[in-house]
């Protein structure tokens, strides 16, 4: 398994005229990153930030 990074999704598209992939069409998110806060935080959800 390999994760994408800023280099393969943003920088390479700017640096190279021809890539063997389309950085927008050929990738699909498979998970979301979680947000962790302290239990005594004022914020309990992303909407409360």
C-alpha cells in the first residue's frame, strides 16, 4: 500500500509537462483523517471550531 503525498498530487503536475497519470482523475480518496482533541477542549466537533 502506498499513500499519496503533496509531491505526486500537486508539485509533479507543475514540474512535468507529461505524467504517466492524471493527478486529479486517477486518484480517489479512500479514507478521511480524524481529528483528535483533548477531552476538556472547548471544541467537540469540527463545526464548533
